[in-house]
C-alpha cells in the first residue's frame, strides 16, 4: 500500500467481519517527503490494529490511503477528495501540525470525524478544537509538563533549555518550563535554534555550559535530534551536564542512528516499546513479527487509532455524526497504559513515561524509570459544541 501511496495513488484494504455495515476510512498520511517514515509507521500500526481488534465489531472497514506529501495545499486537496468524492465516514492520520491546521476548517465544516494520529499542536484541542476532531496521539505541552515536576523532584534546580524555533518547539519547552518553575526550579537560559537550518550546535552548547545550569532540557526530533545528541556527546557535556528532553529526542524510530551518544539521555514520552504491561507485550510481538522492527510512538498512534475506531463502531455508531460522538467517549487499556478522551477538548488523556536510553543485548533500548499520572490538558480556549 505504501508503494502505491508513494506513486500518488489511493489504495484500499478491508477487514472482513460478518456484518454488511461498511465504514469507509480515509487514511491521510505522508508517504513521501521528510515525514515518510512516520507515515509508514502509523500506517503499519493502523493496519495491525484493524487486524487485531476487528473481530470486536460487526463493521467492516475499507481504507483509502492518500499521501499528504507534508504539504498543506496537497493535504487540503486530498482531504477534499476523501470527504466529497470518496464520501468517507471518518478520516485518520495527519502527521504535521501545519497540515492539521490547513484541513481543520474543512473537517469541522463538513462534519467528518478526524482521528488525529500524530500532529501535536496544542491549538487543535484548544482554541481550534472541534467536536469532529479527536486526538489519539499527544499534545505538545502534555508530553513535557509532567517532566518539569519530576525533574525538580530529582533535585535539579537550574536548567538550560533548547529547541527549534517553530510552534512545536516553543510549545514543548513551554510545557516543561511551566511546571518546572511552579515546582521551584529556575530556567537559567533559553534558546530557540533556527528550525531545520542548524547544523552546528556548538555555540548553543557553549552557552549552556557557561550558564550555571544543573542540566539541559531540549526538544528535537528526527534529523535534528540525531545531530544534536551526537554533538552533545562529542562536546563532552554529558558527564558534567546531564541531558534531558522530550521523548522524541531518543525515539525508537531513530535512536540507532544516534548510537552510543544516546546512552544515558533521559526523556519523557507517551510510549516506548519497553513499557511493562500485557497489552504492550502483545503489540510489540505482533508489530515486530509483521514489520521486522520494534514499534515507535508513531506506530502506537496508528494502532490505538484503529482500536478507538473499532470501539466507536462497537457501540453501533456508523455514520459521521454518531462516529464523532462515539469517538469522544472511548476508553481502553493499551500499550501506553489506560487511555481515554477528555470530552471537554477531545484530546487524549494518557500516562507519561520517563525513560533512560541504555545499551541492551541487541542494541540500544529504553529503561523506564517512572510512569507519571495521566492528566487532562487545560481547555486552552476550547469551547466544545
């Protein structure tokens, strides 16, 4: 299916059950461009979720996949096709917050339920919330707020922060700073680096070293995360200035590319494949058998999106309006732990896991240090209809 998507073609697959009730699903993901790996992981997780839980509902699912190319105008055209031409009952996907912002008004106006399987912009379940948009992934502030309280509780008093200069970077760091300062911590320096333009982090690392901080807390993802972690290690800071961050810093999707430089880095995230529960053990085993790799947080977004959709249809929901309402009420225990949707914002409520990247028998792995309680996001201007 991914090859067809890369060629710009819509493709379908179907989970068969005994009922004649068919749910048409538009899978709107990047299968090309900078986020293709994320789109592929979400798709793989979604297909596995349908296969795993499909027998729990009498519905069948026909999936039409479209490539957003991580371009808002392209995504808008593809969303329009899915809603108006293919007449889908529900859409799943969206990796980029910019893409989510582009399709938000169309989704809301058309009344087509959208399960967000990645994009974390706080506004999507805040001031720009919609009864038709339900997020099953994370919000930017949500991943980082618990870490501020936890880090202060570890005796860290002064922190220097770094992140790329775009909305997600500022929201990720903002969530951490809010709770770290509330717990009595001090931010002794803060810089936002040019997004996808910073190749040499040396000047920023020199500032961090001279700041008097006890630790550094950062958000970086993808290629920037790989470069930052490697440069932090080569700069010789890890021994004297511990590195902490949002979980995307050492994501299972690309931590192998960071290599030994990632060892000892402590991060907070909503999923790692070493979470100790039965649902995660089953998920990891099934995903690895299907894909010959461990699942990332992106894969679990797709897997849980499929389960949320199945849970919604199991209540009898089948059309756009009833599906949108049922999705707001889903709750289940999954690989991440107990999940629910906050009906005040349609954002996921989930535990956050603090983990250290360590060397294992088969390469780098994640040692879970703490699981922090699930907390609903503040409304942030959301007025749900």
